[in-house]
C-alpha cells in the first residue's frame, strides 16, 4: 500500500497520490487524456483497496491490523511473513501478473545525461568477500627497510588498486571496509595485519567470473612479491538479473519523450521478483548528489515524469510472457 507524506498529510490511497502529483504539477500530464483510461485507473484503485485482504491467499503473508489509523479511521494493515510456506518451498508469488518499480537512481548517470528518468534494463550482480584478511609481519617503522617489510596495509592497497585498474570498465570495485585494528596498530608500526571487504559488481555472469579470477590472480602475485598471506574467506554471490524485455519495451512506449535506458548497479526488489519468474520492469528517477548521504535530492518535476510513465504503462499493460 503506497504511503506519501506531504505537508504534514499522510496519503494512503494510490489514486490520491497520483491526483496530488497532477494537482501540483499539471504540466507533467500525469493523468491520461483518454477518459476510459481515467475510469480504468479509478477502478484499479478501488479494486486494490477492496481486495487487499485477499492477498493472504497469494502471498506468504499474514495481514494483521496495526494501531496506526488510516484517513478513514480504520487501523492500517501490516504484513508478516508466513515462514511455514517459505520452509515448504511453495511458489510464493504465483498470482502476480507483473511487477513495476520506481526508484531514485542513487548515482550520477542521469544527472550527467540530463535525463529526468531512465528505464532499467538489468540489475547488476556481485561477488563479495566481506571478511577478507591480509597477514604480514609487525615491525618497527624506523628500523625496518622498505624492502624487508611484510606490510599488510601496503599489500592490501596494492590488491585493491590492481583490481580497480584491471577491471575498469568491466566491473565496479569497492572496498567499503578497511582497518588495521585499534588493539594493535600504532603510528610507528609496520602493520602486520589488515582486514577488509572487497566487492565486484557487473551486469553479466561472465564479467563477474572474470572479476573473481582477476582478483585471485592479483592475490597470488602480491603474496609472492610482498611476503604476505591473503585469506579472502567465503565469497558471497548474487547473480545479475535482466528485466523482462517486453516490459522494458512497453515502458519505453509509455514515455512521452525518447527515453534513456541503463542497467542498475544497485540491487532492488525488482531483482527478487524477476528471479522468481514474475515479469518485471523498473524506472529510475534522476537524483542529484548521490545516495546514502543527507545531500541527495530528487526534484518533484522529475518524479512526476517517471511516475506518469509508470502509471501509463500500468494502465495499458499487455499480457506478458
């Protein structure tokens, strides 16, 4: 159930959200000109709300009441997982005809291209080593010549920079964790141990396999030249997921302007639906100043362009494979 917080109002109804967008930005043309499509939109909204309780038969959820009132005064619904159905391996979302998702881009691509929105073609997969370690030998920084050191930090830094250089253009390389440990590091000490996380993201399985081979080749080389030992630990893998081609084309047809297409480097709920056989499509909204930081910013005009495209696509959704 969509929820929108605007000027102190909490709007629960999906139709009301669309009407608010249209009211505040008429130029966005959120509503279709065709009166029949408008009627269909209202019918869909009514059907969504009247049949919400029926979802318990199609999804692995129990629909419970919360203490948060809706605008009508009735308690709002909340979903809790039905673990037994999951444990039994039941197909959990067989009743879903299609899944459409709208999300901020979380990156700078649309800002750079000048496009207010994009249609997502695929969602990147990744291979991660979340608990990697490098072990060398602690030593005094003044008494140990550079050629005699087994410096875990320098070795790890070389691995990260080598992976970045080798995989540039083919994969995204990130080390979100890198530390020497407060209990043993010191300003005048050559670090004999470093722990880090390493992640490679790519749009294809072949690119991910190549990234894994590349990282391990650099590990073997640096272990020899710097006299250290790497323990990458178990790799955690997530497969890349393409969006449904028919829905990608349908979203493009629903746009009122030539549309920008791009893969998503970040993971999204759409990937889960697509992996479970649900026809899936996704739209990005331009978002300035990145994501996961307090400076991120999405304009309401851009949101209206993306939301109206998704809305038109939903109203005219063909039968999907």
